[in-house]
């Protein structure tokens, strides 16, 4: 089911692809429509606000450069999110390499900390802690489905995996969450 934003975006993409002054204005409107949802997606992928701001600029630049090659303007959102996802993966890989280079120095200078902290007491913190226990692919699908409101088809396009794989991973993620919540409710009852 297409939303009003999807229809408006399709029109704006066509205008932006046509170029000229109208195309520039149309692209500006696309940015206004999609900047906040993309920012939230990026932040959920990499977690650091400072890094996500820099990465967001890089993503919009990539979108600008390749918008003319988007064959189906109705598919702008999955296409843009796929670009964002790939840029996030690249940023995470760069960060991992950087972290590996300096891990020995950090381990040498680090203070010993309790290996296991208590679970957060606020519900949002509990949800975040629960999501962190999921494998990355399942956590990503849950956030894309419930926060970004992507359909199974769109998630498959963004992630470059079959729809059946999306459904399977969502099923397992939901089952994990349900089991944890059910266990928590049993433990909380007197």
C-alpha cells in the first residue's frame, strides 16, 4: 500500500531527474521528506550521532549522484535505504579496522569493569537491551519493519535478500522477543 509520501516522492524524483531549477527544488523537497527517516535509520545502524551526521551527508551525496539512474521512481525509498545501508556497512567496517588497530592499547590501559551490568529498569532500556541480544540481521529487520514501516518486499530490496529470508528472520526475531517477554512476565509475577 502506497502512502501519500510515496506518491509525492515518486513525482519529485521524476522532477529531479528532469534536471534544471525545478529538478533542484524537487530534490530539496525529497531531502526534506526523507532526511529524518534516513537519519533515524543511520543512527540505528551505527549508533553514534556524530558519525551518523557525517555519514548522512555522504549518503545524500551518493543519492544525488545516482538519482538519474533510478529506473523506478516509485521504489525510491528502498533504493535510498539500500544506499544508506551499504554506506553504514562501509563505515562500520572502517570503524572495526580502526578499533582493531588500537585494541591492544585500550586493553592495556582499560580499568576492569564488571562483566555483566544489571538490565535497565526503564521499558525503553529493556527493549534496547533485548534488541541488542538479537543477531544484527534480525535486529535490523525488526527496526526496519516496525520503525521504518517497510514491507517485506521493500526490506528484501534494501537488504538484497529473498522475501522468504526476510520472513524467516522476522519470525525468529519475533519468537525470541516473545519468549523473553513471556519468561519475564513469569518471573515478575509473585
